[in-house]
C-alpha cells in the first residue's frame, strides 16, 4: 500500500512540475522526498520480515548511492546521466511493485526481488563510479 501511495504522490508531483514548470526548490524537494520514500519502503520490507536485514540494508545503500552518484556527477557538470547504470529509481519502483504482486502467489517473490535490487542498484553505483572516473580523470587538472 505504501508503495502505491509513494508512487502516486511522485507521479502527482511530476504532473504539477510539468503544468507549472519545474523549479529548483521543486527539484530539491522531489529528490529529498524520493529518498525518504525509499527509506520507509525498504525499512517496511525489512521490518515486515520479507527479507533479511543484511539484504535490505544492501538494497537501501545501493538505492541511496544510485541517487547520490547521479546527483554528484550532475552537480560536477555532466548534464545528462540517462542510461548510465542498469537500475535507476524509475526501474526500482516497478520491479518492487511486480515483486509485491507476485508475492500473492509466490511467498518468496519479494525476497528474490530484493536480491535483484541489491545486485542491480550496486552494479549501477559501480557503473557510475567508473563513468565518473573516466569522465573526470581525463580532465584531472580541473580543481573543484
């Protein structure tokens, strides 16, 4: 239920931004609220006993670092990071939603979904670190 509510408000926020035009504050709030939503979502999966604490924390760290690496790389001047990484937030939510639906018929579906997310989010982080290293190492004379 929380997943549906979170996704509904995320979509609603996107509609408002498209209708009224995006703002810096809106972008900041959107990203911040997305992280809060991710936190409660994955903590709920952990506390609900659908996965182990270890797997849940690996997913949570991967989810946060996926978003952080994107934000940091963009803040350092890369405009478009689309396609760098196999599992962005826009992919995580539908995957978890499918896992939650499949859980109705297959009791281990959420556990396996969390395994997929643990692997995918952390591969994405590694891909973004490699991307940043290649992108910024060629310009390593630049200082912050």
